[in-house]
C-alpha cells in the first residue's frame, strides 16, 4: 500500500515507571511513551524544528501523519500545532494540507507528486492519494505515475506556492506575488507601486490584483480608482475599504 511500511500499535504496559502507561510502537519498530512523545514534539516545534526523527535511530524519519495516528493530540491541539508548523519558514516545502480531510501531510517521497493521505486511506478502506503540486485527487491509474492528469497542474502548483508580497503601505501588501489572469491564466506580477489595477500582457484584460475583479467593467464604479496624483496615500489602508484580498486562485476550468 505504501512504499514505506507504517505500523502503529498502542497498548497499556506495566513495569518500571508509571503503571499502565500508554505506549506506542512507531514505524521504525521502537516503542515510545505517548506522554513523553507529546512533550518532545511540542518542544521541537517551539524551537522551529518541523522534522522528527527517532532518537534511537536518527536516520529514520517519523512523518507528522504517523505521529498524529498515535493519538498524541486532541483535534484542537493538532490544528494548533499544524498552524505552528506552517508558520515556520521552509515548512511549506515539505507539508501540504490534504484536499479531502484538510489534515497536514508531510511528504512521503520527494521524488513523486503522488502523495498518500493516511487518515483518508484508513477511513475509506482503500488507498487515497492526492497530487502534491496542484492538490487535486490523484487520477493516474499507474502506481508510479508521474502525472496527476490535471493539465493545469504546473500552473496551479506555482499559484499555491508563491510567496506573499511583504510591502506595508503598498496597495498589494499581503497578496500572492503571482496571480493568474482571470481570462487566459497568464501569470502576472505587480510592481508594488501605485494602485492595484494590472493589465495582462497576453490578452490585455485589466483586473484588480487584490480581489481579481474587473473594476473597469460595466458595473464598476470608476470613482473608486480616482485619486489626486499629488496626494500621498497609504494604499494599503485606502484600498482595504474598497476590496478585500482574494485567496490563492484555484484553476478548475480550461481558459
């Protein structure tokens, strides 16, 4: 089912230490104290460390979904810790949210886009995979297929992974650094200067880089774009009232 064997056992054990303490066996075969593992994971995350390895065989990684399967955290705690993981610089390169269950999945095999979700697979009783790039259900019937069969996959992956613009005072502060033209999907960027209106270099469509709407269409109010050229504006505050920032674009149709 998986290239990597994933085994989980939970049991009450008696002996030295806390009687009846809950212990679990992780994928490398070692037994660990669930309570001790909870504190260890939290301590690593507090240090900004988002990769986990067995202390007894450090060459063996423990995937996040494996640790969660041990029942270490409540749903609320897991959501909080996953937000903490995604806030760490560089973590987004090795973690994705499953498009079906929204749980955080650590990449199993960096050499392929085909990504199994352990919680969804166990709930469905069969292997469920999604594409690491475009985050859609994996449809290639071949077990080692290198394509998810989504023609928009490369473009969608770029839109998901692009960084946010960090330019306080700019009209596009907090927007993704790349947008796709709403009409032809050509990638467009913003200089960070002036108003959020941009023009697609391919089809010449004009749209708002913040909310992605056509502010100059038939129903648009052009007065919201008019400002005195000599006026010193805080564009971020000025445009915040007129349009909100749209999230990452999801390309679900052919242009």
